[in-house]
C-alpha cells in the first residue's frame, strides 16, 4: 500500500506547525511552557496508542481524557486565549478588511481634540499629579465605563485636571475617552499581574497595562511619584514620553 503525499498534506503539516508555534508563543508569554510540553507529549502518546498501535481500550480511555482536558485547558487559559484572539483581531490588515466590508469610517481626530489631553498631562506631570487616561479605539469599553461615574463631557484640559486633582473623589480611578468626549471617570480597570513589570511602577501602570491587554485601547499614565508620562498599548509600555511624543502618538494613532 503506497502513501500518496500531495499539496493538501503539505498544507496540513504547515497548518499544524503554525498552530503549534502560536500555542508555544501563547504558553511562553503566560509562563506555562512546562504545561505546553506536557500537553504536547500527551498528544503524541495518544496518537501513537490510538493511531499506530490501535490499542482500542487505552485509546478510548485517552479519547475521553482529551475531550475533558480540552475544556479544562480552555478554562485554565481563558485570559491568554482571549488575549491571543484579540491580538489577531486587532491587526491592522484584519481591521482594514473588516472596515471595508462593514463600511465603517475611520475616526479622525483633529489637533483640537488632542491638545487638551497633551496639555493636561504636561501640567499634571509638572505638578506630579497622578492620572490614568484610557483612549477607546475600535473595541468598546462600555463595561469599564459603567464601573465609574458617567460624565459625557467635551474634552477639556481644566476638566481633566480637576478630575485628577488629589482631593477629587474620582482621581483614583481611570478616565475613559471615547467618541471625542470624556465618557466616564473613576473607572475600575483590570490590573496586570505580569512579573516582569518594573517594581517602581505602581498600580496605575499595572491598570494601564491591564486595559491594554484586555482591549486595543491606548492608556496614558502620569506618575504621582516622578511625574513621568507613560503609554501602554497592546500589552507594552513606552516609558518617559515627552509632550511632543505624546502629541505625535495620539495624532498618528486612531483611538
């Protein structure tokens, strides 16, 4: 019996290799490589027993374990899987493809929309007033908005500074800006638990990183200790951002 090897088999191997590669990256980012290798060894053993040796009893038992184990892995790594799918969905080419078929116009922002945010961050930086401003992009942040106080006000430098004033009841939470307006303030945001975050970065920075991991939002942080301005986006930090760089990033970015 001859085994025919065609283009479909090559494509099948490439897709499996791609799936294993992205699974490896997913586990590496979540520091679960030992689980990845354990699952990989179990799958190889399962295929060897059921497909090559054709041991029916042991193969059936392993089939049941695999069906239950897949659900367990989905529950165990739901955050990592969600982040992985979010990364795929927020790729520029994918977003352009979806925008083309949905006919959604890309939201544009003028300099008048950006300057009040930049000036407020610069002023708070000089006074060492802590602040956390989240800029909504393509993914809605309605759930996080509902955790704070609804404002729905025009973007204003004075309003931003008043909200984050140290004696203000809303200064501890995050401000969310959506659709060219200050939507809400004092919002509760998810906190990132990454161990590689520098220890000198506080809870605001962890919340900024957390919301950037949970969505495609761009988060601006003003440190209360140092006055430094930082940006979190797609799970990465850009520290010590100047006012000029902040204006350039916000102008170039579609949030």
